[in-house]
């Protein structure tokens, strides 16, 4: 009877109360909950037309006939087609809502906002009023309420005034938040995407003539208090992003050729600097216009990089009067996109939405400006459906300023032109959402292939012998024997033939597959150790007190003396199989040798740690023993 809006509202109210009841301690019976629901329904929809007993009597033919409403039934007329509310009532079933969909399956919970609590509180007081008046009032309000796909105001609710002065506050059917720690993904239902090209440009609920009070300039950025209430709108794609994503193949190829040409002339780094310069000049260009139209004198403007563009605008900017909006964020809450309006003002006495452009080449025709008219039409439509703007303009204006100082070109867009380019924009917008839908479907349907087997081989030199027994690898070579146990890893290690060892893993996880390469690296280091050995060189660094290093116990222990003038002797014992000696060629140098790379590196680390001083700035205090070189005992020829 009341359409999908009130149906969704009723479902929301039932869900909120039921979940609220289940989440709290049982304070009453199920009957009390039903009484509360009936009480609220009576407040919302009015008095019952007939009770159960009256219905039974009427059906039996003993009671009066069913009372008919004397009010005429409202029927849609042709002019309603241009309104967003009519469009959504015709195309959007109650079960279709916009989803902020997470990357994982998450449960959803209906959140009861402050507006719900206020409405529940006022429902008791409203019962004291005339029930019949409440019923009629609600019917009028329901017929005038229009829905939007996603309304993210400070209260997440919209208030609509009816002809009698009443206000209907209806929770939006999308006031459902999904609990997820992952980044949210915006998604539109298929029925909305199919009907995007039919969305109207103008909003009949706004006045075309009424503007903001004289002298007040609206400039809403993402950091202002006006925008704090709808921070989630930053999830919406920007107009520039949509235009770039739906760019034609010819335009994309031309852009690629230009980029390659610039890289060939300037190089990769030079092109990046050139591109940053373009962005900086564009920001300075818009900033100068904003400050000038805000009332700042020309002497306070920063024009060092845009002097030519500013001179090009001299004849145009004088005709811009009664500025209403400057560099302000705009959000189309129905079609889910956002952007930044350059300016809304009167140009030659007519209120228009202005888009400032700068160019190095002449643009005598509006077609040469590429997507500029489509972009301004997108901002036009978004502003018409943004609740922060209580007015509508009557056209658009594209102004192209030139860096050489030549007079700027102005392209006035009438309402007919705006509707023409609005249709082009809707096609591009539909294409963008279809692309997003396809990408999501591909992510959902893509099956991640599991690697069945991963293997890697290690070649064994002629002078080396390798044996494997229950993942215990033994390597024999000219310099000795090394053993290593890999039983803690669920891997298959076996000899394919005497000079080739294979490590493989069947149906392994990501970490288990990475362990295959790790085991092979360990075995290769063992082979290198028994053939060439490992040699680490360490240097003693000191500013005043010379560090004395003495080796004892057959070069397996080193004693560090006179470190920082201390009498304390620091003794460090080498790992098994590692020897340490003083270099005969270099003063204050130690040489560590061994077959096992882990033992050699661990011994060097123990020596360095023995001379570590805490609470000192390492940029100035450098006294200690440090590794200076890592090589092999047997050098390659």
C-alpha cells in the first residue's frame, strides 16, 4: 500500500527490536514484545480499519461493509518520470539494496542509530494525538518520500516535508553495516546498473531559481565539518577515475604514444619531473582563481608558474559575478560517485557551473577539450542530487586558458547541451560499474590452483660425496665432513643419482613450498664448505684506546683486551670447527675460518657482541670489532 520504502522501514523496525530484545537479558515475555510492535505500528500506520471480530462479522454478512477511503488514489503522472523517487520506485524491488561488500563472508547487523531512539521516544507522545489524523498524515508523507541508493548524512536519515507541514523521517533501507576488518568494496545491484542511462539530470525537489544567500560562498573539502558526516562517501569513485577507466581505445593509445614520446625525449626521471610540474601548475592555477574569486587582491596571488594562463583569463574572469561555490566536494548519493566543483557563479548574468581548464595548445571547439563537457555534466547532475546544495544551476561553462597568454576560449553549455552530455556520462558510468561487476565476478569464480608437487635439485661436484638417510644429509669433501638433520621438515630428500640430489614436497602449503628452496640452499652451503671453506675478516676500530686481540687454546678462543681502556678481559670461544687468528698482513684484523657457514658467522657475531656498548650514539661512537669481508678459504682461480 505504501510502496517499498515503508515496507523496508517496517522490516528494519522489526529486526532492530527483535535483535535488541535477544541481545539483552530477558526482561519480559514474547507477548510484551508483540505489544510494543503493535503499539509502534499503530503510531506509524494509524488506527485499525477493523478488528478481528468485525472482520468475521463482515464476512458472515452480519456487520457493516468495509469502510472505503474517501481520498482519491494517487497515480503517477508523466512529470514524475523525471524524479529520482519515481524512478527507484519503478525499478528497485524492496529486496535490492546497495551493499558495502567485504572481501570475506561476514555477518550483517542492523544498527539502531540515534534517530531510531528518538523516533521510539516520540512514538509514545504521538499516541496522545488524534489517531485518524496520524493515519492520514502518514499516507501523505509516504506518497511524497523518495528513496536514494545510499544516504550517508550525519544521521543516516533524510527528512521530507509534506504539503501540510509534517515531516516524515524514514530509515534508509541500506542502513545495514557489515562487520569486517577488511577494506569495503562498493557494489551496485544489477537492476540499478541496467537503469543508469534513464536517470534524470534535474531534481524536481530543488528550486532552480533559489540560490544561497548573497555573500556566502560554499567551499566544502574533505577536511571541513560539513563533509565529516559523510566520510564514507570517499569510497565512491571520482569522476576522473570513472572517465579514465572508461576511456576509448583510441584515446588510450594516443595517451600511451604521448607518454612514450616524452620518455624518449626527457627520459624516465625527466618525464616524471615534467608530469609533477604539470600537476603543480594545475594546482596553482585553480588556487589562484579560488583566492581571486574569494576576494583576495591580485598582488597576493602566486602566479610565478601560470602568468600566461592568468593573462589569458583576464577578459573572462571579470564577467564572473555572484560566486556561490568554490572548489567544493559534491556527491551523487544515488549513482554513487563524487567530484570537486571548480565554481558556481553568474557568468554574464546567468547562473552556471564553471570548469576551469589550462592548455598549451589552442582548443577552438568544445570537442577538442575531450571529456571536459562530460565531466561538467557529471558535476551538474551530482550537485542537483546532493543535499548539501539547495539550488540548481541553468547551464555549464567550460573555460580553457592558454599558457602563452592568448585569450581564453569559453564554451557555454545550455540545458540541452548538458542533457546531451549527461547521457554520454551515464553510459560511461554504466560501463564503469559493469567493469567493476565483472572484476568482482572474476575474483569470486577464479579457482586458486594448488600446486601438486614442488621439487628442486642440487648438483654434486666430483670430489664431493653426499648420502641421505631419513632426511639426515651427510656431505664429505676435501676439507672434511658436514652433517645436517632436516627431520623437522616434511620433505622428501633423495639422491636421483650419485651426483644429483632432489628435494620435493607434495601438496604443500605456501610455507612448506618455500622450505624446499631453503633446504637446497643449506645443502649447497655444506658442499661449498667442504670444498672451499668459509673465511670472515674482522677489523678492530678504536678512537683512542687500541684494542688488543690475543688467540689462545689452539686458536679456538680469542681474548679482547684494553677495550675502552678497561682492564676487564673479554673471552669469546669459537664454535666447533672454527679457528680465529690475527692477520699477518693487516694490523688489527682477525681471520675466522671454518667449513660450516653457520658456525663461522655465529662466532663472528659473538666477537662483535662482546664489544657492543649500549647507550651510545653509534654515529659517533664506533669502537669495537666488526666484520669487514666475507669470502672463502680457497679462492677461485
